[in-house]
C-alpha cells in the first residue's frame, strides 16, 4: 500500500515570557524585546500534527483523524491551553518557553501515543511566525 501523510490542526492559547536568568535584564530586553514583558504576553497557537503510514485497505485511512484529534486534545491542548508556560508547565521551570522549545515538548508528549508515525509538527505562534519540527 502507498505511504501517505495526514494532518490534523488544533488551536490553543497560552502565555509566556521569554527570559534567560543567566542574562542581565538589559540583555534580555535587547534579545527578546516585547516578548520579555515581565507581566507575560499571550499567543493563539495553531498546531499541525502530521502522521504517516500505509493506507489501511479496510478503512482507507492512514489514521482515523478523530482518534488523532482526541489524543492531541488530551495530551497537548488539555495540558497547555490557557496556561502560563513559565509558571504552569513543568518543562519550562528551567527552559525558556520559545516556540522552538515548545514544539519539542509537544513532540515528546505525542510521539508514542499517535496511530501511525509522527513525522512533522508545525506550530504557528502568529499568522506570520511558525516553527517546524520533524523529531531530529
């Protein structure tokens, strides 16, 4: 059977502050600009989750997207939605909650739980800024 990639898109909101405690306040402001706001700021994230596999001859699916949706909603949206990444998410107790770091955390929460093989995440922080992670 052919190998095909299918993608599900979900949405969540979260706040964060980009800040490195090893740097001075001036350096943090210079590097992170408005994203270094001490009172945090929020984003309406869009996440695209792509899984790959052979087409099942019985269903015609690579993966049932209802199942993918349920897993992503539980393991990602339920974990991150309406949270302050700096204060509420254990993975960011020490790490800077950049979109790059966030997409890796999401990958780790999904990789072993999805039907098919997780091959790509695209995390949109804004309509103009996104990161792509393929597990490498």
